[in-house]
């Protein structure tokens, strides 16, 4: 008689770098493997919906090509030639190479490097503890959200806004600078509910007719980097036609009269010439916003990919302050809830061991750092040894020509702790096999919502995979790195962090599954004043004193417009580079996570670049042709896809495909720059000028 396998439903939280941080119901089969993964209906933001790539997580966690054992390189760098070794051999060698680098070049010659491959606090941020205790070069994370966060906080005073579930009771949901169908599906859950139940309109503002815009009622198609111009023209119309809420402005904002005077010349005609949006579309959108009290502005991470992104985010966030939409349920704005968590990560990160004199190196400038750029090295010596966790800089970092050159250095020792043989792992001297999120305990928060949760270990890892924390413990012993955090288990670290943060203990949170920390309505809508000292929303910004943490002022911060405007610092097209390129996120990859899963590979296919048919015709490019894109940084070759859902002169390459998937093996980030974006740094991935031509017979 056949026996059915025992299937238990366990709960977890998606750890990937996505604001949705979905609450999950996971099928655990016989306590050893997982089956279907579903969005949990018990958590009100996830509301039973999860993206397709996470729903199929079994194909990733049980993938035949997962790394299982420690490896040592036996051939040339990048050759993919490795031999299996023991964990003791691997950790002994890493520690010996770190100690050797420290003896010869100083502790700052070691640079632990990580990012958001997991958003769990223990497994993501624990590497900082090693850096702080050993006085290794510290790490400044700039690839993701720095720019947009600053732009939002410039107006409100902190990074928090309206309860995102209020989209469901809005009459107009404006989705701007994000493509949630691809990147945070739960936004669409709540926006679609408002349309179904209330007859609400969904408006999408973006640089191409993406999957979200295809579902929207109002479609605003911009040229990249021109959101600020569009926002100013919208506010011009709001003031001109009497839609500005002057009572609200007088009570809650800093300088409404100065803003109105400033906007007199920011007409729809002015903005149309810059953004490409027709005058009548600008005016119709502005009137709709003005006539709809419950207008919810869901602002996204696209703002953080442009050289003028902070100013653009600020300009967009000013619109609901002009209309007074913040006063109403279903009205106002939301970007991220970083300001509500109040997590004290001092034990996880070893804050008591920080030496402020130790240099801090910019994540985005890894190519310049590894090739000896004095400015990027902050005036210090070379980086000689690295441990990399949770990120794949050989694919995702800007200025890939420099990144490749840096990782090819024979005098650079690199250890990579990974789940698959990524393009970064292929350049390593030592490769360590890593656990996935269902194979260890961690603590999570939802950037795009208001819940915190414990993600418990559900199954044992395969082979000899170890968690990030276990690697830190092993290296800590060998490197004589003494700190209480190295002696604690992940659960103990979670418990201590929760208690220090005023969130109770691990057992209580685990029993609750997902705790809702959303502030009350008045606080979320800033009805008792915004978070600046004067309690006002700030239309006028002193960018040298932005109200969020800083790694130091960077870029042309002193040239930023104090009032909302179009800041012309973007990388404008020119005669040699007549196109603007944005590398927007694809639906089935998440950065380079899921690059290896068969369903994601099948859906995404080979790398393509979208080009307007009229632009293609002028260059004798046909659909499906191999084309080369290039600029002063490098070149990449991929396949042309004719698409009339972009403005002329704009190219879109949904990414991030592995470098090896591109014709000739050079990926899309050959074209992106690492110049520090004002005011606090960042990388402008969607802000590139390029040329395009038919590829030669041999790429």
C-alpha cells in the first residue's frame, strides 16, 4: 500500500532584496525538503499573494547545481577549475591570508564585502562585526536605495509614510518609479482591490510601457531622468487651477508661496519639452490628482538609479503636500518604512568595536578600488584580501571593465561564500557553500510594509553548506576576533536584538508570526506635524543637512536645487552617444538571484534591448538583430527588440542577465558608471548615454 509523504505547512518570510518581504506558507515534506510556497493569507500586506519565482522556490533550494562543499582554486583565475577541500582547510587558509595581508599592508587591506542577497539582519549584517573588531576596511552600501531614501526624507523628515495597505481604500493610486508587477507584486494586490471595490484609477509613471503600465488606467511615459520636470508641471497646474489646498499648505508646509512663485515658469509646455510627455497628458493627470482627495503616491526605487534621483524623488513627493492628500485615508505618499523599525543591531554588527578612523569604502566603486584608484581607496593602501557574502559584484557592480580587471589581480586573495557558482565565485581563490533562508534562523522586516518576523530554520541544508554566521564564528576563532556576537547562536542574536530594540523576545515574536508595527493614522499621515524640527513638510531643502544617516556628502550636492525642479546633471545624450539607456529589473530575476533556476531562465530568455521601431529603422536594425551598445566605459552585445512603448532616443535592457548570457560575454553593467551621486552617494544604473549599432559578424 502506497503511503503519502507527510507535508507540514510552516511559516517564513521571503529574504530576498524586495520591499514586499512576503509572508510565506511553506510545504515541508517529511521534514527534509520543501514543496509549494504560497503567500500567507494571515499577514494582511502579503494577503495570500507571492511572486512566481518565490512560489517555485523548491527548484532553487533543491537545485542540482548548488554548491555543497568548500573548494580551492586549482587553475587560473576565472577558469572554473576547483578542487574540494575541508571546511578546516578553507577557513585556515582564509584566516592565514587575511593575517598575512594585515601584517604586510595593515588591517585596512582586508575588505569584507556583502549586500542584500538576504535581507535577514543576522546573516546580512554580521560580516560588519568582523570588520569592526578586526579594524578591516568598512563597507558603505550604495547600490540600492540611498538616493531615493534621501529624496523622500528631505520632504517628510523621515523614511516612513502612509500605511501601504491604504492603497486599497484610495481613489487614485499613482505608481511612480517602480514596476511592481515585476518587482513587488503586493502593490498590485492592494491597488487592484481599490479599482475593483471603489472604482479607483491606477496611474503608472515610468520610462517604458512595462507590465505595470499595461495594467494602468493612466499611463505617463517619461524620458529617463525627467521626473522632476513632470512633477513641477503637475504642481504648476494644481496651483494655477485652484487645486492646491491652501489651508493645508499654510499649516503643514514650509514655504508654499515661494514654491508657487518658483513654479510659475515650470509650465506643462516647459516640462513636455524635457520629459516627452504631451502637454494635454500633463494637464489631465494634474487635474485628476487635484480632483481626487484620496490620491496615494506609491513611490519606488527607480528614483535611486539616476544622478538627479534624490531631487526627483523629492519633487514627486511634494505633490500630495500641495493637494493636502495626506489628510485623507487612502491619500498621501509611501516609499519605505525604514523609519519605524528601530532595530538596535549593535550586537549583530559589533558597534562597540567601531574605530571611526578606519576608512569606509564605497560598494559601488569596487572596480576603482580594486584597480588602485587613490580617491576610491580614500587615500589608503590597496585592498589585498576579501570575503564576499550575499552579492555578485562580477555581474551587478557598475564599471564592469574595471571590476573584471580588479578581480583578475594575482595579488588579490578572494573568498566567496555562495549558494551557486556565480561569476564572482568563479574568480575566487576559496569558495564556501552557503545555506538558503529556510536552512537557518533569521530576523526580517518589510521595507515595503510594516511587519517584522522571525524566519525559522525549516529544513537541514544539503551537503556541507554553512550559514553566514557559522562562517563568521569559524573565522572569528582563527583571527582572534573577540566579541560576544561570535559566541551566540542566530536565535540568541535575534533574541538579544529584539530586546535591545524594545520588541520583546524571540519566542513572543515567533508565536505572533508577523508583527504589525504600523503607527497610528495621525502619525502615519503626519497630522500632528512632519518629522522635521519645525513640524513642516519641506518644499525647500538644504541638501547638506539631509535628515538621514550619512557616509559623508558626495557628488555635486552643493549644486542641487533647493526647490523642486529638473536638475540637469543626468548623463544627457550627445552626438557620439545619441541614446539614453535604462537597465530596468526583469520579472523573473531579482538582481542575479534566480539566474540559475530553469523557470526564470525560460521566461527571460536571452538578453535583449528594447528600441523604438523608428529609431531602429533609422539605423537599419531589425527585430532580433544582434546589436552592440557602447559608451566611454565599455561595450555589450545583445539582441534588439523593437518596441513602441518607449520614447524615441530611449533604450531599455531588462536585467540582470549573467555576463556569459550576452553575446561576447560582456554584461550590461559594462555601460554603467560608479560616479558618486549627490548628496550621499549611490550608483546611477538607469542613467547612461550610449550608442547602438548592428553587431559585427564576430562580437
